[in-house]
C-alpha cells in the first residue's frame, strides 16, 4: 500500500492510495463520496487487500470531499491549498476523475472505474460525457446516493439563504448552519448540491441514459440513502441504461450504505467482477 498524488488540470493535487499487486495488468479505481475516507469506509482496506492479493491493483481515489478539510498543494500556483467537503465544486468532477484515469492509462491494460455513494453519482456524471471504452472498460456503482432524498431535509428558508448568498457574490461564505444537518460548507458548495448536477439517480435520468459502458451496481438491502427501497432504487437506475440487459445488479443482504459487517463480502464481489472482466 503506497500513497500516490495525481494532478488535476487546475493544478490541485489529489492524494490517493495504491494497493499494488506488482502485476500492473488491471486496476480498479474507486472514487470516494462525501467523507468517504478510510476511517468512515474501512471496507476500502478489504477491497484493496483482496484485489492486490489476486494480481489486480486497487486505487482508493480520494477526491475533494473525502474529509471535511484536506491540506494539499497546487502544482500551478505552487501554494498550499485546503480542499474538502467545505468548499468542493461539482464542476471539478470530470477533471478529478480524469486525473486518476491519466495515472492509470500510463500503467495498466485494464481499467475499471468504481465509485461509492456520491462517488458513484460522480462516475455516472463522468461516463455520461465520456464514452471511451478503451480507457475505461467497465463501471462499478457502489450504493449511489439518492440526492433528492438527501436534500429533502434542507428547508425552504435555508435554500433561499443559500441562493441569496450566491446571487450577491458571497458564495465563498461558510453557511451559519449545518447543510443537510451535518455538513459545514460554503454557500457555493451547498448550491452545487441543490443544483441537481449530480442528482442523476432519481427523477432525471438523462445522464444515466447517455452511458454506453456496461458494469455492475451494488447496494445493501438496508441502505438508508434510498428513501426506503434500495433494490427498487438500483433497478430503476439500471432500467434507464442502454446496457441494462448485460449489467449486473448485486444486493448484499442485511447491510447498509457502508456495508457494515459485510466488508469481506463486498471485497469478494468486486474481486470476482474484476477477475471476470480482466481475464486475458
């Protein structure tokens, strides 16, 4: 296991972790969701260990919001940067994922792009606009987030306050309340959440409909980010895909959004998928 740094087009350095098998044939890249770090999502260790011990590399692809705050560096300005869930901009999704894919393209024959929670929504967004099956062979969506459900707790007065700050050029101000009841962030970041840019798993399936890749979708039967119907939520996403007939839908029974008590099971599932897809 080793740290890797990838540079985005805007110069921000993202810090990932590579579980190196020593083979350099295939890699699974997992895009993180909000606060989706090793501490809150320890299943990443299980996945990385399982894959790397069977000849497949794994990259924990930490993005802007894996922690509340992350100290990093900008290669263009040569200055320290503080990024995190407090100031993330969803418009950076493409270049964040591209940074990890650029790293993988130089080193691997087979690349599988995965994402967990909001990271899965980011993968949907990315693949809806990028159709290069040579660069990314398959996708794995792990517990995509129902943003409509998540936003339901944001009051009308909070929405109005956020909108006014952005409209009057004060979008960089920290909100005086916890967004969604638990996130400290700027008005710009909250506005991105509310804008629907990544709300692609419920209601508006226009992004899902543009995806030409095939892959797998995984969810726990107790997932509480789906408004009460995890299985139906996943099946509904798949039904809007061009590749619906060949995609795999996998339900992990009796576990939730972060696969509590099922870390070995999610690791085995991803190992089996990656092994099948990357056979020479």
